[in-house]
C-alpha cells in the first residue's frame, strides 16, 4: 500500500468516530480506579551500588486481569512503611487488545492515551482503557508515537520505514516511506501553531522536517554517523536524542547542537538496553542508560565566553548509579520515578532469569541518591520480557505513571488521602486515620469520618479498652441520637454500661428515657455512689423520675439507713417538686443543701415547725436565714418555737440584737438571763447598747450571780457612782480600773473617795501618783501621805509627775506660739485684703442718693468714698465726721450691726 493510500485509509477511519475523539478530548482527566491496588513493601534506605543479581523481597502484585500472574509468597509480607504509589492494571479495551496483540509503545496526553502494537495498530484510548479509535498503520511493529501539547497532532513511525504525521481533527498530514526502519519520531510541542510545523524522525540519521511556504516540507540532517537513533524527546526549543555513542542536545532556535553526553557503559548493547530520556522542565534533562542516571541542566553561556560557541550549554549537576537496569524515567516534583529491569539467579539451577520489574521513587542528591520507595510489579509475561520491552510514560497534569510491557499496561498513581486512610485502617491505626480524615475531610471521597470513628470504637471495644471507646463516642457520634442508642445497647451486651455512662449526651441530642433509666438501674444494683453521682449530674427530665424513685424506695426497704440512697432520694424528690419529702430527708440527714433547698424553692411555710431541727443542724446558717426572711417567719414565731431550747433562743436573739438594737426590745429583759446563763462575755456589751433593758432587773441578776463588772456598770448607770467605785476598790482591788472609772465620771467627790480609800494602801498610792496628775492636783495626795510610809516606786512616780507637769507647760507654750502665729497671719491677710483696689464704673450707684457714682462729665472734679464692704457713697452724701468720732463708717453696715469698714478710700479725678 502506498503512503497516499495509507493516509486516505487513516482519514476514512478518523471520519467514522469524530464524536468519540471529541468526547475523549472533553472527558475528565482523573483516573477512577476500579481494581485492586498493589501492596508495596518499602526499602527504607538507598545504598547505591553496582547491578546485583539478587532480587529484593519488596514487591507489589496486580491481582486483576485475565492473564495469569505469578505471585510469590513474599506477597503476604506486610510493610510497616506506607507505600507512596498505588497501582491498577489498565483494563477494558486494553485487555482485548493485548489478548491478540502486544504493546510496543505508548504515549500519554492529559486527554487520552495512544497505544502502538507489534501488529502495526495504533489505538486511541480514554484514561480508563476504553478504545475510542483505531488506526491500521503498518503490518509490522509501531516503534514510536508522538503528540504535540494540544493533543491535536500525532506522529507515528514503524519498523518497515513508514512515517505519518497528521492532525486528529483536521485533514493536515505528512507521510513518507523510508528504505530503513524508522525508530523515533517527535513533533514540535507547539505543532498546532503555523510557525512551528516541525518534527524530527530518524533511524540511522536524525532528520528535521519543516514546512515551508506553499505547504511544502523541507528536510535537513541534524546528525548521522553514530549508529541508529533509538530515543528522542522534544521540549520547548530543545531536542534531545540518543544514539549508540551518547546523548546529544540540539537548540532548534539557533540551529546548533549544544552538547554531547557520552555513554558510560559501552559494554551493554544499545538495542537491548536503550537510553531513557526525560525532560523535567524546559531546562532540565534526565538521562538513564544502563545503571547510570544523569541529571543535566541547560544553562546560558556568558557573553564573554561565547566566541564561536553556542549561547547555551549542558552541565551535569548530578550523577549516580542504581542497582538495576533502567527502562524508564519520569519526574515527580523534586524526585524521580525509575522503572528498572531486574534479573535474578535461581538458587536451584543457578541460572539467570527475568524477575518482576521495579518501580522506584528516588531522591537525587549531588553525588548519590536516596530511595523513598521501591515496588516490584507482577506484570503479565514478565518472565519473557527484556529491558527494551518496558517503557515508562507519564502524564504531568495528573501525576500518572504508565508501565508499558508487551502483555500488560499498569497505571501507577500517587496515593491520595483516601489511600492513606486505607493503609492506616489496614494497619489498625484508627486514631491516626480519624485524625487524617478530620484534617482532610474536604478532600476525601471514599471515606467518612463517622465510619472511621465507628470502626475505631469497635476496635477499642475488641481490645477491652472500654473507657477509651466510650470517650471516643462523645466525639465520633456527636449529635446522632440513633447511633448513640445503638452504641449504648452494644455496651450493654458486653456488660459495660458503666463505662459509657459519663459520656452520654445530656442535651442536644437527648436519648430515649429508657436509655438513661437502663444505666441508672445498672448503677443502682451495684454502685450506690455512682448512682448518686449520675442523679446529681444528669438533668431530671432525661428519665422518668417516678420510675427511679420507686426503684430507690425498693432498695431502701432492704437498707433503710443508707445515707447515699436517702440523699439521692431527696434529690429525686426535688426534681419531682416534692419539696416537703425532700426537706424532711435533708433535715434527717443534716445535709448542707437543706438551706439552699429552702431558699431556692421558698419553703419557709414548711419549716415553721422545723426551726429547732434547723438550729440543731447549723445554728449560724439557720439564724441568718430566719432573720433574712422575717416577713415570712416572724420573730415571735421563732422565739415561741425555741421556748424549750433557751440556748438556741439566745443564739437567735443575740444575732437579732446585733442586727438591730430595737427590733427585739420586748425580749431584752429575757435576754439578760440568757446572756448571764450562756454568754456572759456579751452581757456587758448588751447592757451598754440596750436602751430597753430594765436596769433594776439586770442589777438583781448580776448581784445574784456576783457579776462585779456588770454590777459596777449598772450602779454607775443608775447614778450610784460612789457604790460602784467602792465595789471596784473592795471587790476588784484594781486601782487602775478605779482611776479609769473616776476619769469617766469626772466627779471631784469620787476622786476624794478614791484618795481616802487609797491613803493607807501604798500600791494604790503608787497607782494614783502615776495617773492622777492630769485630773487632780498631785499636791493634795502628797500632803496626805503619812510620814514614814513606804511607797513602792515612789521616785519613779514623782519623776513622772514632774514630767507630766513639764509636758503641760510645754503644751501651753506651744499652743500660745501657735495662737500668736495664727493671729499675725490672719492680720496680714486682712491687711492685704483691705489694701486691694475696688472697681468703680458707671454701673455703680451711691447707696445714699441712688444716683450713678460717677458724674456724666468726667472733666469735673468729684469725690467718692468706698468702704471695705463694697458700699459706695458720694463724699457729700456722707455725714460730716464729728470731733468725738473722727472715723467714718458705712451707714448701711452700721445699721445692720455687721461691723463697718474701717478704712476710707477716696478717689478723686
């Protein structure tokens, strides 16, 4: 068939299914995985070394497909490290193709896939492997397929020398048949543009085809003479290709070859171990050949270095060796994905055989690399494949990696958050899985936080960690009432209702009352304290209160004195608003909450006959409560209730007297006996503060009980000061107190009685000498001291008298100086005030004639008199001073007896 006939056939085939191609172009780019994943085992550290014949135990096995697979026992081994990639076999139409044919090459676009076969067919596939279009190109092997960036133009070359470049959506085409096999073809990435109609192809030499004007194609030789060209990659303005000697880079803009990277291991046959080329970006080329990887950077040459050299050059920035032979390369962010061909030696026969290929992710370093993950892939027919039979293609937009072999196409993809969660669940790391799902809940598609949480709860229950499982329910179940109830019954089945009880929701949501009652009955049967705690913590409307009350009563029949149950029953009565029964139990238990219960529910009418019980329980709180609520329980009622308990009656009346001296005045007479009996220290303050206390009754009680201090106070208050003083001296023998009493009364007769009583008692005389000096002349006492009487500390007493006298003299002199200084200061102030000027204007009037003080004609002389009281007069309006009273005074102020001004200010103009 001629090239024209072949092109016509292709156009006819394309015209059959234009809608399929259009739909393919508009289809989603994400791959929906429908088959089982590989289970890779990772090698933690990379140790660069020469090729080894020993296969590592790490592997990943594809489990779907119709072709048989070889699965090692090592598949059962589980890795503790999470794999980086997930795998699936490309099925659907691909399965049908590879049952009858074998894949020879493949190229990937974001919109679709193009697969070439050994029988000369080219298939267009969607990302799920469905066939959208088929082209019969040649009866022999398709060597390479090339697509431009837009996916609208395709180049195909085959083993029989045929070359086709055509548009998938247009009639544009180029076809040529050469006399040698065409190994490679690469169309310009921007071929869709009219200025970029270029492509390269080659077998023994590399040809560049360019379309000129008049739609003619011109070819030029870029390179020849170094063997067959087996690999080419075009990126931007740079073309990289590999022949038997090494890798060349050509700059299409300057039409110059800018670099030559020689092949390292020349012992390997280039047709069996071809070079793998990959552009990471427009200036970074990755070369894999044999076991060597080189990362090259295209750099701009400095103007001073150019001369006859190209403006760009290639520099190897990283180079390292791998363990196995490289079949393909692809970039993954700053890492590399490497497809490796592996050979092993049989332990039985010691013969070399082909093992599963490996897909590794490595991190390049300047002089070495670090292995991130390593997976061995069980592809169909791997035992028969050679290094040249494997290809690695990738889609940059989706980070999809296609491992192509004659009988299989496997898709590798970065694991997403769903896959990460799958792995965590498989490893029973539920806590981490739940955390990962919560963090990435917007990105996960296959998992739900609730499902993971429930699995986590079940796992904890299986391990016997019931408290942890119950605690996690609080977070996982949230407001889902039905799930809460389901979990509660599950805990009931395993006898762990107590574990979940602290975490049950108590509002939003509220579960069925039966759930709460079931847990309360569980506690009531085995744990009274826990039951009481739940009753305190749970709102009373969560359960049927009457049911629980009856259950508690039934248990009290067996243990009627159990304080925990009684207290809990009181709380239940409170929830049920049966405050009377609750109050009775609280009082029986002498529980502190009784006062709070009374206040909160206004139970004062219920405690009128329980005042004694309240006082017995806590007299301070009871009295405060009764006094704060006098309008609800009167003072008279309280006093009557406490009639048989005088000690409690005293506490109440004493607190009442402290609050108000007059409210309980009708009980003051009674309080005298109560104070005398139960609280003598407060008797004297009471007698001093009370104005309603009968003094005679009080005196009688105090004399009966021989209360000297109280009797002295009462005698003094009743006016019998001399008897009081006598009692102090005779009963108390306290000269200081007697002196203090005499000072308070400030009565000369008392001082005389005190001196007469003390004159023959030296200690009393000493006390008088020390304290009498400021109230009575000490000479009166000293003259009465008998000759020869020995008085203790007489010298000190006399010295003190002299010091007191000197102090009085100093105080008088000081007061005199202060008085003189203050008088002088006030005199100066008055003088300054009187010397100040006074404003006189047209608004002022004469206080005598009531005419303006200033004349209308300012040129005429006038006289004005202004007094310090600010009253103004014309001089002629004032009376003439007489000889007896030469000073003039303000008539107004003199009439009002306010004291006239003393100075006269005459203003003349």
